[in-house]
C-alpha cells in the first residue's frame, strides 16, 4: 500500500512521528482518520506530494519524545492516557476558562466572537469532565481487569454494560462531539489568529486553545485508534 492509499489512521499507527505532520497541515488523524491520505489532502486543499515529503522527513528524523504505544499493554496505555492527557485536560480547562473571562470582559464588546468562544469552551468543559470520569471509573479499570484475566486464562470480568464495545461506542461518539466543539472554536477564532490590537492575555488564550486542541487530538488518537480496537479484540478472544 502506498502512502496516498493508506488511511491517515494507518499512517499514524505505523509512524507515530507522522502525528506532528498531520497537526502542522491540519489533517484529522483521530476521529476522521479513516479516509485515505490523498482524500484528506484533497479535502484540505493540500498538495499530497508536499505532505508525503514531510512524512518522509519526519520518519527520517529520530524523535525520542514520540512513543509507539501499539505494542504496549492496554493497562499501561490507559494509565498513560489518564496521567498525561486526562491530567492535562483537568489542569488546562480551568486556566482557559479564566483567560476566557478576562478577554471577554476586556474585548467582548468589540470582538463579538469571544463570548461565543467562551460559551463553547464551557460546554466542552462540561462534556469532557463527565467523559473523563466515566473512562477512569468504569472503562479503563474494566480493560485492565480484562487484560489481566486473559493473561492468566481466567474468565473475563463481569460488567454492567455487556460487551466493552458498548461503552467504547459511547466514548467514541463523545470524542466526535468534543472534536466538533473544538472545530467550532477554531472557526470562530480564525484558526486561533489574534487581532493586531490583542493584549498578552488574548494571545495566551488563543495559544492555549491551540495547544489544547493538539493535545486532545493526540489523546483521542490513542483511544480511538489503539486502546479501543485492541480492547474489543481482546474481549472477543476471551469469549
């Protein structure tokens, strides 16, 4: 399979360094990563040869910060997601809310998109807080227990949701909802571009939103493309 016919998701899984390239070009590799690279480039008005060259350059450049989770245990991956990405969300959303309040108070009367961005961010905060709680209290512990049971040949753990595919379907749907809200924030902020008269707080707010979007993309990629499919496959093997 050539890079143009591979899906974006497949490339992200085989080459973790590609994630930085996809972020640079605005190519969705998490929720919308199941379309071929050529199709994703066409949708984004991107030259596919330029993207492929960037992917090849990333692959040729060693990057110790990029970790390949495809072969790691599901428990270690879910722990990493919780301690890294969940912790980031819990830490960053209150900070962004504080910055949003400041920029709305200062610039809201003239920058009418700011109150809408703040309201959308508040909705995202509410939805993600509930989402992370369900993963940490129910789904992640079940996956860890399932993995341990399979390792020792024991019966799979009991659950209140039947098959693990059921909560995973819900979590995936909620990921799409979060992605939609972030895409709306990006649109309203003109790709996180501050106006010429923006104050330092305004810059910090938009920079924080952009960084949050990038982290959430990586977060969702680890769940949608690695953790969840492997958990479903593991449960099926234990049936």
